[in-house]
């Protein structure tokens, strides 16, 4: 047997890392997946190979995040490895060693936003974003990237990081935020003023099955991708839409996941959530690997799989059809979503870090620049007592935005414990600590 | 005194070792009468057979039977349940799929159907197969389906091989291949073991008999008759174990390079023990679960054909066209280059004439051209060794600890064996930038390796305290365990069981059991702990028998 497409697996189960012994994100999580993959002999299939993860560096992480007070205090080596596993996946695909890659790594990342005061939704750093920024730095030919997030939870972290980015399309299919953590991800969240329409949220009702998710894929996601014409497609492959998942309410199956990946044909898959570690993950991952490799997956099934039992309510089907029509209409009319031009746009938001019980208030300013994506200024204060200023100077920034960004960075004398600057074009990440004598800030 | 006998397709070699020295060696042609060949070679040793305390055989007969397709026809009966279609892994002419499914924790979720199994077996029997292999997916977690099938069909066949008895490792397709090959070579092995027994009787040797396995260890005749698949690919193991024995250094990390006529095998030795292929070796293109030495083969040897390709280009191998020109062969070879350089004593004139056209093609004199040949060959070996090492060191790891503290192998010397070893020593040393040791008696390294290798075995334990179940496929253990069992208790239980049932594993020497893999996972369902999932792998420390090791 030979894979139709050469496929690389980066398997890093982190058997010595957990949030706590009984937390869903625990050492045992990928144990049965590894058993299944080994027993099925997937790694012996010609054209499917396993690779060792890279280690993401502090610089790789700074390309995405303002870690407060610094990268070292926020992460553990497990994060360097799981983000490094994603970078390895990208390296393999972009150097042509494989055509598809799957980073089966943990801990996950899609709830981590640009500013990191702590961990939320089991995530500390956004491993896909670290990978995407590594790609843009090292492979400038890859200009347009689409991230399709099929985790059951809205990827609010990835949405936050790419909210203003006109070159990265973020699409999330998830269980409706009115019924599940993190409570966001509605169609009205369609991206910032400089990138309107390039965030696409498709919230599905509880008990959506294979039929509904695949409908959304074929009738909303794929047509949008056809339009956007990305150079690279990434799937945030959470596996918690599964009918056996203990913390969600959907009815997706291993067959559905495999079909989804066959249709979407992502270059890179990154594991996100998925906590039915015995009943779902072994079968879902086997299905995804086969689909990526272009092999027949139709005989993969959970031991208790019964398509009749999982049949979707006709009302759910109807709801999803209408929703997808609206989403597509909105996408096609995305130019009309652009607000009238202004020198600056502002927004405020509250963020809660459930894993670490930290509350944060953010005030964000973006330059309404007609020439480039626009410099961004984030003023963030957390219940830890830490207040920081983060300045993001995007790729292809114009001279005006560049000098604005450096002014923002250099201005503060006090107020902030730390000031950060991300200069994406120069790949330089600066930080300074104006209240140098405040011992509490770095403690 | 101990004997090692290597029965190859062409030659049978024997060596006798006593008190840490090679007492004598002998060589004879392998004839169709194996009893005669083995008796002859022992006779050639000129020793007092009554003093022999141990005899170990290594043979390529099983390998040849597979490669030449001269093995028995065998049928396969497999159950899989959902997952990849087992038809993708069909081996042999009679491959039958039956119902039955077991999951990763060893829980049955579809039963075996008696009539279905019986019908499949009847069909295989009617086709004339004397034996059958039985494999189910996840049988190493729960062998009950394989056992049930064996019970249903037992009377119909001369021999039935069950997948879980061959290896405790996961990998259903490899389990199918290993079981199939094991069944296929059973009659060949049976004849071989019988012939050896007769030869021993004829020579008056009453010592225990052992057979060399692909991992460089040995096992008893009884175990070899049951698990002959382990002897397949013991060829490289024999000469490499011999090289290690003769080398004498038992610490540090070294390349071991065996230069043959057609190919050069390269392995790595750590503290006197060769590196093992983690997943199992491939035999005739079939990937198996058989533990074997991890080696890479590069298609250059002393007799490889040399082609000058113009513009300074030079290709060596992979073809071999018989003997080197300096020994009367048709084509220029590295041995001819060595003859021109004065290292190899043979017909140097013939060597020069054979190399001349190539030298002209690249615009060199014959002497410089010969130097270039040796240089190029050494570089090929170096490149292969380096990429092999990079592969070994690039293996994926699954814990943060291993990721941050990688176990990187850095060989600091080369053990060089095989025909032209002495002649290439300096060139290899210069090109690889490492000291090279060519041990004495390298010509009988294969028989010597067999003579001196210890018996080895490995067991796999899987304990699930929620299900209160322990399975050790290699020892045939399936037992209830207390919910409170922990990893230390499991390891102790494994080591005890290994000692108690050493004979069934083919172990005879004293052995040090060492735990080579251990893990324990707390199983959490909902938000409470329901048990532990523990995995332990124990092996006996491989190496050389005491008779050799205690003396310098």
C-alpha cells in the first residue's frame, strides 16, 4: 500500500505533561491514539512517515505574542515542543519533503490571544499562529493563508490574532457560543475595519452531525476558499465535535472527520481539542491520517458507531442551510462591511483566563491606514495588577505606520509595567520595562 | 569448550572456542545432506567432541526458503473489526477474514463466529496447506480470539501459529506477516533442527543446542522449533556479534562495518551491544515484528564493478559480476585497485589491465585511479554511516524529558570486519576521521558470533487496573490483578515470571533481566480516577557468554 500523497506525522503526546491529573488535558490523552495508529500499522504505509518535533524558540513565540511579563514566565517546555511540532509540519510541507503534514501535538493553542497574561481554555500560546508567522517569515512566497478551525469551540485566540490581518483568512466552524465555551464566534464577528469579512464564524446548533458539518464545509467554507485563493490551508483539527466527547454536545463521527479532511484537503493539520480519548481520538485520528494521505478511510469506525443513531434532526439541517446561505451572502458582500475611513479605529474588550482565573481589560487602537494593514496599539490591564502596552507593526507596513508604531512604543514613561513592539517586516521584537523598579511586575 | 556453526547456502563454517581463545576453525561446502555437512565441518575442527559444552547454529536456510519461495504453503485466518481492511495486508494464497473485533484496551466488541472459522479452515486444508497462521487485531491486548480460533481448527492442521505468541508489540499488519513467515518456515526449521540433532549424535556431542536469532542473541532448540521466524536474517547478526566479540571493547559507542563482496553492512554498537531495529526487521520486503539488528546496507563491496563515467566521475557497484579481475574475474573492482596499490596480493598485471580503460576515461594514470577508487569507496561507506547515524538520532520521542535531554549517539571508533577489512583500514580511518580496529580471526566472525552469543528474550506486560487484567503475550499470561497494583509491583511480577518461565522463552544462560520501557498512566473518566494503564517491556541483557567475557 502506498499513500497517494506523501504525509508526515509529528506525534508528540507529551506523556509527562498535564494541567492537573484529572484535567481533560492530561498525560493519558493521546495514549490510545498512539496504540491505534501503531496497531493499524499506519507508519509502515509507504509515503506516511513520522518526524520529530522542532523546538519553537522564544523569538518564534514573540512573533505572535506579547507574553506578560515575558515569554519565559508564561510557558513550559511543552509549549516550545507543541508549537515546534507545528513548525516542523510546515517545514516538511514547504521544503517538499511531504505534501501533507499532521501535527498531533499537545498542549493545544487556539484560545491563546495576542496578549498572554495566563492560560485560557487549556491554551497558553497559539501554536497555529506561531507556525503561520514562522511560515510568513521563512517563506515570503506564501502570502495568503487560510486557517479553517474545526474544533468544537470557537477559536477566539486565533480570531483575535488575525482580526486585522488582510492576508490571513480565519474560518471557524463550532458549536454555537450561546451553548458552549468560550461564548463567542457569531457571524457578526467578521474581522476588523482593515480586514472586514476575513474572519468567518459558522456557529452550529448542538447535536449537529456529519451531515450538518459537511454541509457547512461544502456550502460555505469551500466556496469562500475558492474565492480567497489561499497559498496554504491549515486545519485546526480539534476533535471535540465527536458524539462521544464529554465536554461538548455535537454528533460528528470519525467518518465525518475523514470526509471533512478529504474535502478541505488542508496542507497542514494541527490537533486542537478533543477529549473523548478512548472512544473518539483513536478512530478520528486514524481517519484524518488516511484522508490526508489520499487513502481509503471508509472502513474506519468507532466500535459503537451507528449512523442511524446519529442522524441529525431535520430542523437542525434546515437551520444550518439558512445559516450557510447568510454566511455566503455576507462573504460576497464583504466590501460593504468596510467602515467609512477614519484616522484611527478603537475597540475595548474583556478577556477572562479561565485556567488561571485572570481578568483582563483591553483597549485597542488601529490606524485606519489606506496604504497598509495598519499599526495596532493594545493597552491591556489584568487583575494580576500588570498593565502593559503592546504595539504590533504588521507586514508590509507603510512608513507612516512604522513611525507611528515606534512613537507608541517609545512614548510611555510610566503607566505601563512593560511596553512591547512587534516589527514584523524586520522580524524584531522589542520590549522595555518603564517601571524598572516595580518588583511585583516580573515576580 | 563451545562450538559455533554457521550453515550458509554455499559454505558451512565452524569454530571452536575454549577459555577465551579460538582453538580451531573449519570450513566445508554445504551439501544437500545437512547431517553430512555439519558432521564434516565438526570433524574438520579436530577436537575432542566429548568436551563440547554448548553448540550454537546460525543458518540462512530459512531466509533462503523465503527468498526462493521454497517454503510450505500456509493459510491465514484473520479477524480485524473496523479499521483498515485486512485484505490490504493479505499474504499467501489463502488469506481468510473472519468476524471478531477487539479494541485497544482488549475489550471484545464483536465475537468470533464458529462456523465461519470452521469453513475458512476447511477451505485452507482442502487446498493442501499443512499449517495455518491465526491473527486478530489487538490480540496482544486480549489473545482470546486467536486462542478460540486455534481451538476450533486445531485438529485440521499439522501446525497452527498464533500471532500474539510471536511478539507482544502492537502492529497488526506486521503481526500478520510475522505469523505467516513463522508458519511458512516451520517445516524447513523442523528438518534443520532434526538434521543438527542427528549430526550431534553421529559426532558424539551431548551438549545443549542453541540457534542464533536476528537480534544477535540465541535461543534453545525447543524455542527455535516454535518460533523459527526469529532465525530469519540472523546472517548479519552472526558476523557482527563475531566482530564485537573479537573487538573486545565493551564500553563506548562504535560503528561496526562489515565489508562483503557485494555490499557493506553498517551498524552501531553501544557498550558492546548492537543497536536493534525498533519496529522489527523486514524479510523479503515483508515488514515483521521480529527483533533484529539495525543495520544499513550500501551497495559497494570488494567485488563491486567499477564504471568510469567521464569528467572525473566514478561509479562503484551495486552490480557484482563474479570475482575481481586479479582473481580471474571479468570486470575491474575495488579489489583490483587494492592489488594495483600493492595492498592485495594477487595478479596485479590483470588488475592493471582491467582498470586501464577507466583510468583513461577520466584522464588519470592507473595508480592514481586506483587511489581514487579506494577513496570513493571509503566515502560511500562514510556517507552511508553518517546518514544511518542521523536516522538513528532523529527518532521521534514522546516526552518532554527526552526532547530536552536527547540521547545522542556519537561513535568514536570503527570496528571493521569482512574480507578486505585489513586492506581498507587506513583509507576508512582517514576518510571517516576515526580510529579503525580490525580484529583477528575476522574470517570466521560469523561462526564465532554464533558460538559466543548469549540467549536472549523479551517480554511485554500490559496491565489495566480498571479492568483488573494483566496480559503478557510472550509468556501466555492472562491473569486477574488487584486494582491497587502499581508499576513497581508490575515490574517485579514481570521479572519473576521471566525467571520462572525462562525455558519457555528459550533462555538457558543465567541472565540479567532489565526493564527497557516502563510507563504508567492514570485513567480518568468523568472527573475521577478509575485505574491505571501500565506498560512494561523487559529484556535479558544481550551480549556474549561468560566463557568468553571473563578472559581477556
